């Protein structure tokens, strides 16, 4: 069964350092999402791509976060500089791109900023 | 702004018992999704409800959607320990595919 891949699974960094997360969606899925999930909360959307284009990045803190999906396949989310409050689970999800389709989530990257 | 509320947020129940959990949302939507999350794991899709009156069942879980009341229920029948997890409902915002999640309901099923 096809799955969304993410790496690394865990990342510990010091504040002010740069971190990057990678996501490879299910093959053929046009839509890719990055979510942030703080412990004890539901996921919150950071950015949504349709192919290589950003559809929604209204909740992305653009002063420190950036995301790209250059060839419309895999994607990278970067934080620079990391802050203590960025400690969370970062989840990537993908869907075929048609309306009403389920979003399939990857295993996530757990980030701890010290 | 769309708000999604779940209740209860925590539930401890005994094996074999039945219970219903609720998900309310604040703006019109004809779709709702239920996900399950085990501790430290990612989200697993449980149900996709696509219209008013939709009912889906999988094993001991049954989900329904009332779009007029802006309410979804997740009914647990004869709970077993393996159902222990956090359950999230999510609603797409404003005709988009942007999902707004509730805070989740942490279920513990005790022997």
C-alpha cells in the first residue's frame, strides 16, 4: 500500500538553528499539505500545494518558515531560525487533488527545539 | 471563521460498553472527516462523510453526519481495548480542501 514518506522522524535542534523536513507524497497525488500539531491539539495547516503551486500559506509564519515543491512531487519545509515554540509534530499529507478526497498522512517529524 | 468542537475531550470507558462522541462545527459544510491517532503516531483516516444523513460503519465504530445541525457523531459499540486512541474530526473550510481539526477526543478503554 502506498504511503506518504517523511524524514527525519525526529529532530533535536537548538534555537536559532536552521532545520529542514522532507516529504514524499503518494505517487500521483497532486495536492500536498504541511500541518503542525502541537502536543494535545489537532493539526493546523501551514501550507497547501497543488502540483508545484502554493494554494494556501495564510498560516505559515513567513518570517521564518518556507516551503517548496519545485517539481510538483516531493516537498521541503524549512525553519530558520528555529524558536522554542516551534517544538511540535510536523505532518505531511497528500491527496489526489480531486474534491472530497481523503488526505493521507505521513508518519510525521517530531521537532524539539532546545 | 470555522470552528470545530469535539466533546468530550477525554473519555475513559470499560470494555463492552457503548458511547457516542460529538463533533460540532460553526459554518456550513457538507463534508466531514474522522481520523484516529495512536500515541506518537500519525493520523489514520476512519470515515469520510460526504452528504447530509451519511452514515458509515467500520467494525465497532459508526459515524453519521447531520449538516443542518452541523453535527457529526461517532458511536462506539461494545468497546475493546484496541480502540484506545485519540479521535479527531475535521471539516473543510469554505469550499476549499483546507481541513480545520477539532482538538481531539482521547479515548481510553479499560479491561
